[in-house]
C-alpha cells in the first residue's frame, strides 16, 4: 500500500512539473494587410467629387488620415470623422465601431464611394475590417481656433474650437435630435455681439 501511495505521489508530482514546465505560446493573429495603391488625400477626394459627382473607387487607392470624431459618445453611429493636412470628411462605415479618436489610419478606397450628403463630403461604404489599418494610436489633432465668421465650407468637418459663443435663447435646453421623428436638428450659436 505504501508503494502505491509513493508511486501515485511521484506520478502526481511529475505530472504537475510537466504541466508547469510547458511554455505557453499564445497565438498572435497575423497583422492585417490591405492592398497598397496610389496615395490620395482628402483634398483630392473633394476634387474628385467636384469633377465627377458621386464616384465609386474600383481600384486600389490609399488615404492616410486621423480620426477626429468617433461613435464612443453615441453621437455618431457607423460614422467617423477623419482629417488630414488638406481637409476633413465624414466616413460612413459598415461596422458600428473599431476606430477611435486619435487613431492614425490607412484606408484602401477600393469599393468605397465619395459622395455628398446635405452638403457634407462623405466617404461611404468603408469596411473597417477589410479596408482600414490603424497605423498609430493617440495621434490627436489640435482643434483649429475659429470665429463664427470663419465657419464655412473651407473648414467643413474639421475639428475646431469656437470661443466666446453661446446658443441663442430659443435653443437653450434643446437636444440635437428629434427622438420622435428620428432626425437630427440644427442649433444656432451667437457670439457676444449677437452675431450668428
């Protein structure tokens, strides 16, 4: 009986040592690779829209940009705002999340559409999982300081700061959306001199 206990104990100890001695190698997913192509910037996309109207990319073109607005706050569902050194736009995505403010990304434009919605330049039908690679995180863009007079198409979709403004009296306490009709609503800002 004593031999069985010793053999069992020895077997248990050896088994435990074998399990602990195993080197655990975790599977690392392969890096995501997307097709490379000619580089464009957001200014180029604005020009394509001006020249051709709504346009679908059917070849590999690439765009580098920084995410300036994401869906984390719940304000943008399947929409991300991106900006580069030339301009900015609204990017409509197939997935509801996966990109975050400060992500510096490369987008393969093949299959995406450049269009305009309510006057806003947009890049539509972008599949984050297939067309986007995050190059770096925490690459935040400093907002451009502007006045109400400077608000216009030239800074459309860009990250800006407007100082010394407030909502007009009729908009105070209002929301940005009409929940009953499921649509967004505009609000009016005015400066200290009453200009809006």
